[in-house]
């Protein structure tokens, strides 16, 4: 029989996990509160998914990997839903094609909300009796949903940007802190052999480990991300018209797609979750591809940092600080400010690195379907670090690795320069 101390030690972590589960699931619903069923059902491109699909897929994750697999006697809410809302898990069988998610006008948004409520209640009832392995999956599910909260915001932004009316997700002005525009300085980085990757002190995705050593040559990092004003200088100096600045694949992409500015720019405005706004010259440039970031770095006589240079620099900063997502409302990067040598290491914009998204030494995929979470995508993509204004607060770590293909730019992606010393 467990002692009162043992029971308390088990109950407290579960209560904390329950609070985080409830808060995360609630935030997802808050993010779609202003959307109509039509808003939540449409898909603007194959890389994006309807808001309704994000709500459903994260619910499928909890129902499949927690309730179906770890709660005896649980019956699926609707046996048709796994086919509709499985994303890429081959072990879970066939699924609806990703580019056609926008054709799923049924089930309705309200029906998805009902399903979420059913699954939330079932998970809440089961938490006290789940095995340690199942509780680990609940933790994974919470972080998985936080990833989809950011994707939901960037996907709905892309969708609304296609509408000539320029609708706002939230009809509110973007809050901007009054601050002095920060000059860009160079900050000497760590050098020599450094430990990098997940240290095992808390939750981390599998791709963040194992912890290992990396060798850093003498280098410096820019004190802040590149701004819209600096990007205007790049454009004015012919940055998009100078092939010698670009990687061959990047130049071909820019020419084929007619790329002349970051995404969502027109004249002196850019599209935000609060509709069209005047471009803030002091705010970090965002919605740029790896190709554009690399070309800008070449133009500036610099380069992109490696992910290990970035992580070594970020290790002493609070990953929960900076401009990150706390609640539903218009989000857009703001200008850097403060008295630290390095600014905006976490939040504001995801920062492209020059590092390919590949496994660390000793990496092994987990057994079962969850082993498909990250490992199988380690090909042809580049690592981004630091999070963005749309990343839920509490989701980030210095070791966190995001990854996208080099042409993709619908996320809040920016850059910080680096140079060799």
C-alpha cells in the first residue's frame, strides 16, 4: 500500500499534467473562436491544413495513442475519423490525401468541437490510472498540439491573405511596445568543443538528442535578427536580381515563382493576422525562405549560423521569455529592444540556420507509430531555432529543432547573421 507521501508525489505531477492538458486544449479552441465553419474548412495550399483539421488531428492523436491503446474498453467516437485525420503515420493505415483536406466540409466545425469535448473528458477521467508510458504519450500529445497551434495560425494567415478583402482573424490593432530601434552589433560566440542537444532535464522531442559534442570555430553572431528596414535595403540594392548572391536552387525557385519580396508584402504594407498593416522597419523580417535568408547573408558579407553556434549562444537565456503566444489575439513580430548583448533569441521569428536537418550521432527512432514523428523527415530540410511570436509560451528549449524545406516561408521565419572570426 502506498504511503501518503508516495501518493502525493504521484498526484502532484498528474495534477500539473492535467492543468497543462486542459489549458492547451482550451487555447486551441480559443484560436478558432472567431472563425466561421467556412473559414475553418478551407485549405489555401498543400502545405497548409484547414483550422478544423488541426483541431481534429490533435484530437485523433489523443484518442488513438492514449485512449484506444491504453484505456480498456474505450470505443472510438466515430470509426470513420481515423482515416480523415491521421496525418502521416503509415503504421496507422491509409488516410485522406493531404492536399485534399480542404474538401472535408463534413464533419462540421461544431461536430469536431463535440468530438474534442468527448475525448477531453475521457482523457481527464483516465489520467489518474494511466501507466508511466501512457503519461509520457500525454506529454508528447500536449507538445504536439502546441506545434499545431502555431501551424493553425500560420495556415489561417495564409488562407486569409488570399482573400481580396484582407480579412482579420482578430479585429484589433497590433500591440507594439514603444522602444528604441536597436542597432545591430556583433557578439563573439563560444568556441572549441561544446556539449549540444537535449540534456535529459525535461521533455524534448526525439530529434533533439542524443546529447553530443560539437566543435565551434571562432565566430560572432548578430545581436538581433535582420529587420524589415534592412531587407528594404537588400531589395533596393538589387538583392532579388543578382544571381551571384543566390544558391542555384534558390535562384531557380525565385525566378520560377517571381519572388521579389518576403511573403505577404505589397508596396509598404504586409499582411498580418489583424489584416493589412504598414511595414514596421524596426521589426524582424519574417516569412522568408532559407534561399532568401542565405542570399541576404551573402549580400551582407556574412553567413547563416550553424544550429550548434545558435544553441551555445541561447543556452543562458530563458526559453519562456520574449514575444511568444500566450492567448488568442493578433500576433506579429516587434522591434528588438533591451540591454542584453543578444536579443530576441527566443520568440519573435524562427531563425534559419545553415545546418541540414539530419540525425545526431547515436539517434534512434522510437518503436511503434510514434517513431514516425520526426526521424523520417531528416532529408532535404534545414533547421530553424528560437521559436516565434506564434509559438505557445512554454513550448521551447535551447535544444529545440524546427525544420522546413528551403523554399517554404509561410511560417514566421527570419534570420540572424553570423560571421567567421
